């Protein structure tokens, strides 16, 4: 079997230079394996040969990620290994961040397969999990003996171009990739089996994990509606005709605010939808079908509530990142609160 | 969005067609809309009737804003 040439990245501690007092050291290149590198060699039955070890202090790396990663990739380019390995970093945040950024940079710049390993709490995980394979470890070096074979095994598979298994089989953090696989049993059968397990209180593994959303304690209600200022907000993409602020049809990068203080009705001549995720015919025909201004004005005249706020806020809620939507909501909420609005009606499509 | 508006202390009701999504994302006050592409309208009915329908939906939503709730609530 052809030997595998490796460059290995370590911090000052695993690089056997020193502890926290040496965390400021600049990146340096050493010949041959050091510490964990010996273990990598051993666990690969001597197939993996660490040609060079790069060592950098945790503080220096974390504070100069761009500089260190470009130097590291320059060195790696000169050495031309088959694979670049970093860590494992376990729960060490600065180290984990450095490992992830080094791997990501080397792989993206040079196309050399790169992988690392760390604990789920490490901020390095989210820094690069989508781009590279990061093996999940325990939170301390006690897990070293279990993790190194995993790193070596996965690296070998990548190099041998063997299909990579699912995250839980191989032990890496999910990268958010979707691949088609042929299952032995059809979907309905799998679903019923899962349901039966659930009913029996047995462990089962979902095929479609749902994102976790947090709950908010309900705000105090509007106490006197007849005296309240109410605002309209929509995620349905209603904008003045021509979309003057050029809000995106999907994954909107912003929210907009438009004056409606002089309007009693939204017409298709003056407004339209900019949303790219639903059939726009009905909304373009009568935008009140998404942003109910005409009915709100009538209720205002009837005195059901005191006043409709003079502006409406809008965005396009179409594959918009949860984090962006949360920010838009928070900012809109704070602005409306400051403007003396007491209640919000939000429509979504 | 509606959840974050509510988080700053402003009661906010969401009119949306897919109630389970509103529940999953954590909206506290929910009113079921007419349909995804026209949450507050119905192109199949006459204009006057459609406005009445829209007013009715808004009345339900406004009622939702005035109620003291302890958990996620779908108003009808």
C-alpha cells in the first residue's frame, strides 16, 4: 500500500512546547511527527507518515487566523502532502477554531483533503462543519485513543475514494449535505416502524431531524383595543410597484418600511408582491389579500381600535435564514414599541 | 419574526395558512389564514364579500391581541 504523506497541525501544548505561557508563539514548522503524530502513525499501521508538524500558540492562532492560515497553506503547498490533519482539539476553543480554519483554508485553497476532530461545544465546529469533516470527540484527551483511529479511518476513506458513510456511522458532525440513498424498505414501512417504536417507548432515529426552536413567554395583551395603535407587518413580500428597494425574492437580506398613512386600500396598480415562493397572481391582483389594509382601515373607522400605524414593515419570508428572520423581528418589534404601537398583526404566506 | 416581536414585549398575532409551522417556530398568537398565496383574501368570492371576510379575520386577530394567554394559542 502506498504510504500517505501527512502534515499535522498542533497547538503549543500538544506540540510539546509549553502551556498557557507559550500560547503566544508564532507558527513554526518541525520535521516529523510529534506526540499525537506518533499515534496517527501507529493507528494507521505505519501507513500515515507525518512529514512535518506545524505548531502555533493558541492565542497567536486565534488572534491572527487569517495570517496563520495563509502561512500554513503556503507551507502545506510546498510540502504537498496527501492529507492535512489538525488536532484533535477536544473542548479547547481557540485550538478548535484554529484547527477548523486551518483545515478549511488548506482544503479550499489547495484541494488537499483536510480533517480535524473536536467536542460538540467547540466553536470550531460551526466554523467549518459544512466545508470539512470534523470528527466528534469527548471533551478531554481521555478520548484520544478512540478518536485517532476514527480520524485515520475517515482520512483513508477519503484518499481511497471509498464512499463516506452517514455522520453517525463515521462519527463526524453533520455537514448539512443531502444525498440520495436506496433504502431497503420503502418510506411508509419505515415510518410505521418508527411510529411503533415511538408508541412502545423504544429508541428510534428520525430520518428528518427538525430544527430546534425556542419558546417566548407571551407578551402582555392589549388592554384597551379602542385606544390602541395597531401596526401591520407582513412576510408576504408586498412592496410598492417596481420593488424600489429591490428586496430579494428569496432569503431576503433586509426588511423595509413603507408609508400607508394616506392610503385606504392597496391596489395592483400601486403595489405588488416581491415574494418568490408563492403564486403571485392573487396578491398582484389585490395586495390586500396579503396585507389587509382596506379591512384594517374600515375597522379603524368603526372605532374597533384607535389608529392604524402610519407605516407597514415587510420582508420576504421565503427560505429566509432563521437567524435573519429573528433579527428582523426583533428590530421591527423594538422600532414599533418605540413608536408607541401596542399590537401587531403579521401576515405570512 | 412574530415570536421576536412578542419577545420585545409587544403582543403580535400571526395570520398564516400553515398553523403547524407557526406552532413550530414558536408564534404565541395564531389565526388560520385563508390560503398560502392569499392569506387575507379569497379570489373566488365577490369583492364585497371578500372585504367582509378580511374584516372578520382581522377581528379575530385583534381579539387575539387582547387576550391574556399563557401558552401558544390558535384563535378562531
